C-alpha cells in the first residue's frame, strides 16, 4: 500500500515539486487545486479512498489539518502522520525569486 502525501501547495510551487522529488511514483500525491473548502473535501476523500498506513503532510493548512485529523480518527490513531513544515521554506522562497525582501524576512522569522 502506497503512502498518501498531501501537499498544501499548488503543483507548480516548491513544496509540490519537492514532494514529487522525494516520493516519485512511490506514493499517491495530492496537491492543492482550489479553495480551502474544496481542497478539504478532496484531501479527506483521498484519505477515505486510500486508507493509508502512512500519511505525509507537506505544509499544514486547513485542508491538510482536517485530512490528518480524519485519518487519525478513522484508524483510531494507528495511521502514522508525518508533518513536513518546510524548514527550508526560506531558502526555497528565496530561490523562486517571487517574493520581495520584506516577505522573505517574514518567512525567515
């Protein structure tokens, strides 16, 4: 059974690219695609349909939080949930060059 990876980033953003680099075809990867409401429903549906033993969450947001909570609840805590907060977010953001100095400072802090 493949791990389930929930990425609170759109497919073209750094964390989604990182997820594909880390897991490749070895995991089911679900990225953001719309609003928090629709993504919460999509992420929860992915948890219900995949029934993973391992849930890897990249960046925490409303959709990924509720999906992880659902996974823990329906398995009575047996699913392993790893949360990757993106410790290197500052370096990735700087490399993307899409944020100004003030925004980069906010990410760094």
